[in-house]
C-alpha cells in the first residue's frame, strides 16, 4: 500500500507530488462528467504549472478532455480501458502512476488532477495542493474531499475578480 512515509525519501530527490484542483464554496469539482463553470482565465495556473511535467488523471476526466494535453505527459488511471496516444500512458492505480512517473521522468513534477477518488487517495500523499477556490456555490455531483487543514500551511497567491471571482491558493504540507 502506498503511504506518505514510503514516498518520503524518494520524493526529496525525485518528483514532487502535488495535486491541482478547482472547487467551489460547496466543494463541487464536477457535474455530469464536466466542469460546471466556464470562467475566463481560471485554468491559467493549471496550464502554467503542469506544462513540461506529468499529469495523472482518472479515466472519466481523461475522457472529458478526449486527448492528452499538449507539452506534458499524461498518465490515465483506469481498470477498464487502455488509452494509446503520444505522451500518454494508462495504469491501473495511483501507486502505479507515481512509480511510472518516477521511472520515465524523475526530474518532473507529478500533478494529480482528479477526479474525486484520485483526490481522496492523493491528499494524504501530496506535498502541495494547488487549489483554485471558485467563489460561488454551483450545483454538482462530484466533490473534493474534506481534508485536515491543520496538516498544511495555506498561502493565498492571487485573487482574480470577474463574473465569478476566484483565488489561487497553495497548501504546503507542514
Ligand atoms: N474542478 C476540477 O479541478 C476537476 C478536475 C478533474 C475532474 N473534474 C471533474 O470531475 C468529474 C470526473 O471525476 P470522477 O471522480 O467522476 O471520475 P475520474 O476520477 O476522472 O474517473 C473515474 C475513473 O477513473 C479510474 N480511477 C479513478 N481513481 C482510481 C483509483 N484510485 N484507482 C483505480 N482507478 C481509478 C476508474 O476508471 P475505470 O472505471 O476505467 O476503472 C474510475 O471509474 C468530471 O465532472 C470532471 O469534469 C474536475
């Protein structure tokens, strides 16, 4: 079983493991297989951070996008399907995804990018959580898990005002 402890020594030298998510005040991340908001510029930090690195995502999230994201490696977690594309790998578990990332690109960061089950499994493992707080309540059917804020230092990076305001924050494990 994958634990933070078992990753600690390796992680100091190898890939940083982070998660990246946008969620609303009611912790919604998705609805009916899609992200239930369109906010101009909201995905900027996702693009900036993950480009040149490794993105790990669940099968439904990958199917929503429908192709690997450009200029980064995509690792899809699925027990039922295999996706074949350039810079795209399929594995059966989060631990396999992390092992593969460490093997193919030990100098790149790993960004776990949803959905709900992967986030649930990732929260205890990650060093950082890059969270976009969407400052609205939006209905949905998929949620980011509650986590113990005491385990992290929270830094507010940038607040962007618009039709729906959002704030980029970073949680770093203490
Ligand atoms: N707001 C955000 O930042 C954000 C980010 C990502 C996704 N989303 C939204 O979230 C929703 C999708 O999330 P979701 O939770 O429904 O689905 P998901 O995690 O993207 O995909 C679920 C599937 O991935 C595989 N899987 C996931 N975790 C696994 C694990 N730990 N071990 C083995 N297999 C695993 C399984 O595939 P198999 O069934 O093939 O075995 C599972 O059925 C969509 O609405 C999407 O738009 C939002």
